[in-house]
C-alpha cells in the first residue's frame, strides 16, 4: 500500500512540476550549447549536485539508443570497405614514447595562443595522439606540422 501511495505521489508531482521541467530543459539546452567554459558558476552547481546535461548529438555519448540504434552494439556487424588493421595500429602505438614530452603541456591556460589540456575543445587523448603522430612521422618541416594546428 505504501509503495502504491509513493508511486502515485510521484505521478502527481510529475504532472504538477512539468512547467518547471520544461523551463529547466530550455535552460540546460542553452547551457550545453554555449559551453561550460563561459559559465563556471552553472558548471560548479551541476557538479555539486553530481550531474551534467548532455545533448543528444553525435559528439556526445549515446543517451537515446531507441532513437538511433536498430541493432545492439554488442552484435558483430560488417563494416564493408573499412579495414581497421588492428595489429598494425597496436604496433604503431607501441612505438610512441613521448610521455615525458606530453607531460610538459600545462593542464590550464598559461597564456594566449599556447596549448593546454583543459581547453574544452581538443583535450587529452586526441591531442596526445596527434602530437605523437607528428613526432613519430616527422612530416618534414614546420609548415607541415603547422597545418595540424590550424582550425
């Protein structure tokens, strides 16, 4: 009986608080699109409560699988025309020995036009891989390396 009463109370609250939920959804959509970099108080409030809003966008984690997936991602699926060449990729990764150099990049912004990890756009992982590829392949001159830094 108690569980039924609690469930019914939640249903009533869901209906009564729907206008507030709609307003919050509009605000969160704005915040996510405008970036947390320019809204540090909003970001710290979300973090204090233990959540961050995520857009249903291909750059973000999959949060709405019913909308986007027709099969389970656990199923083996053919990828015609794509050779992942996993063995060669792993061999290449084992040749990257740039950890000491990568540690030299600061976590936070040191000055204008200087790279740092917590930049909100091209952080660790992708940037470390790009740096390692450039160092490993030594593309032959500043201009070729500079092309990787341009938007």
